[in-house]
């Protein structure tokens, strides 16, 4: 298994008259990098709009909602994407598109809210409809009933949305790579599907940094191919690839081909920011580099 590592070297310093100037220059450069890092983090935070104080039901609903029980269970389980558990929810977007169970058995569709702001109707792209009745809605809490048992289910949000819809990792167009193709794909199409996968994780990491995420359950429920560490990213070996990721491809052979493409670029040299203390941002910066190398690979 190939690994990208962030290594802090220990260098011997020669005490010369100009040595102090070099140390001062180095300190200045490090401080400059740290300031740029803070600016980049602030820019990500500025990509969000806070809708939590809105009095409009449609505006409040148009955000990411996690099943509260599932989310709490995921946080207790740690940060292993290999952990199998239900993780249900809704991503309602202001353009009327919807992604149902973005971390689970993902489905796409359109959503509408009735004039009374009480009934949500989802029309699925692959056929069928679902209706839910809103029992409670505010900036960060949603309670709905639906299905034959009319059971009340609690969902949680954070009252924030991406200003640009396509910057949200769970927006529909960012998740088409997760839909199993109906026929075998060319190497070019496999690479495109893989690029979309890497792009999704890049957007996910940026989004979590923007939201100042403290939850450890960043990757739970999602199709895993990366293993994430603070200053290290590895690609899962073929023998350990989970069905959830393999099933994003036509068959196992094509999933293995995508894994090989990723392995071929993961061993290249990557720049890790040693001044960055947020591991999500540190890893996210490298995922962007992985994407660029993969896109350039022949």
C-alpha cells in the first residue's frame, strides 16, 4: 500500500554570522505561510451563508439534514469509513433539487414545500414519490413524520449553506460517480468517474473546514477508497476495497482498474503544509494535488 507522508526533517545548523539571518528569514517565511493558511481558512468560512435566523420555512429547509440518532451513533463509532451503519438524511437545495440519504443509499430528486410550509414532497429521478409532514423546523432542528407508521424522526442541521450550490459536496452533480453504470466503461470513462470521486472528497474536506467541523464522523457511510490520517493519506488495497466503493463501478475488474490509477499517482511527491494545524485542511490541500496529478496522468 502506497502512502503519502508528511515528514518533518531535522537539519543540522552551522553557527555562522549569516546563519542567524537565515534562521530569521526562515521564521519569517513560516509566519508568512501561517498567515496565508489562516486567510485560506477564512475564505472557506466566507463561502457559507448563515440561514439560521430566517423566518421563511423554504429557506430554512434548504440545507443538509442528518438523522440525529444516526449522526450521534456515527460520532461514537470514530472516523472509520469502513464502519457499516445506517446514516440517513436529506440535502435540500435552494434550486429545488434534493439528495436523499447522501451518506447511505443515495437517491436524487426534486423537492417542493406546500403553501402552508408543512408538507415536503420528494419526486425521485428514478421514479416514485415520498411525502413528509414537518412537525418542527428552525435553523438547526427538523422533526418530520412520514411513511406508514407516521413516526416522528429528528434531524439536525447547522443553519449554513454554500453560497455556490456546486461547492456543497452533497449536491447532485457532485455525486453522479456513485451511480453504478449500466454497462462496462472505457478507461477514459473510468478515469472520469475516479476524478469525480476525488473531487467529491476535495469538496467534502473544504466544506468541513468551512463549517469548523469538530465531529470525528467525517467519512462515515461514504464509499471509501482513501484512508485518512493527520499528515498521511493512503489508498485502500484491492483486497480490502469495500463493496460500497466497488459498486460505484460496472464490476470489480473496473473498480480495480480505478484503484490502480489512484495508486499510480499516490506515490508522487506532495507538498504538506507543516504550519497547518487543522488536519482536514492539510489533507484537503493534498487531495487537490492528487486530483491535479490524476487529471494530468496519461
